[in-house]
C-alpha cells in the first residue's frame, strides 16, 4: 500500500525528532516545510488535517490559486522559488515568508509593496553556497553587504539564510556544504545589528546532514506528497 500523506508527515516528524536528539539539538528546533508546488489543493488540505501548517510554493500563480481556494488563516505560506520583479507585489501581499531573496532590487520592491496592515515580511537571503552557475543566490562574499542593506528595510524582517546546495549522496560532502552555511550564518550574527534565527536548508536526500549542521527549517516535497504532479 502507498503511504498516506498523514503517515508520511508522521514519519518525517519522527525522523526530525530523532535527528534532533542524535545531534543534541533542542526538541522542536527544526520546522518542517511541506513543499507543495504542483500539488493540488486537496493534497494540501490532507496535510493540513494531519497538522501541517508551513507550506512552500515555487510558482506564484499556482500558489495564489491555492491560497484563495483553501482560505485557512493559520497556514503559513513560504515562497521559495525564483522571484521576477513583476511578481513582487503579489508575493509581498500574500506570503508570510520569502526564502529566495538574492538581490537588493527585489528586497526593495518587496519592502515597498508589503501592505501596511500586515506584519513585516519574513525574509531569508538565498546563498549560492556551491557557487553553481545554474543556481540563483548571492555569493557568500556578497552576503554581509546585502544582509546589512536588507536589515534596514522597515517592512521586511531579515530572519536568516537559505541554500540549495549541489546534489551529493555523500554525507561528508553534504555536511561540509551545510557547515559552510552555518559558519556564514554565525559570521553575519557577529556583524549585523540584528540577530538572525533561521537557516533554511535540507531536503529529502540531505535532511539528516542539514539537521546535524544547524538547520532550523527543512523543505520536503515528495517525501510528503509523493511524485510531483504535472504543473
């Protein structure tokens, strides 16, 4: 039998809790984001009914359709995809978190377009930690200047860093990359006028290594919903 979404979430939470204990992390210090891109709203509702509240979306129009259809006020919506300048207003209006900010122009637009009646938009600065030409993200060398600029924008709350490292099945390599992210995170906290509290890193294949190196949010898609649907 194929595992249900409820069973998948229960198993993931058990795995996360076990890894927290194994790596001497505080219980509950790692949050689970359900990456729901290309999944229908019915599957998100199943996850919601299983207790899941954090959902990550990559495609704006698809996400807006689900936000409108579900109308569940206690869902926390995380935008984790590339950001085009002409999409910033809708992102600033409908999301609670944005994990993929990698340039000041986008941050300024999100700041200007965040509605005054909403709380500041939570921001993670995306870092291209593996320095891949095909990946979005600021370089580690750019991070301090960019983070300092974003921290001064009043309608944004800079919370931390996000990374999508190059794929590796080697746990040592996985931990090496995540360790570099943790060190950058610590350097920013020693330098910035604010304190960051979020490391968004780790997916199905490298979740354990990410937890070992300090992640606070893991992003899981197929491990919850199964194979992606056709967009």
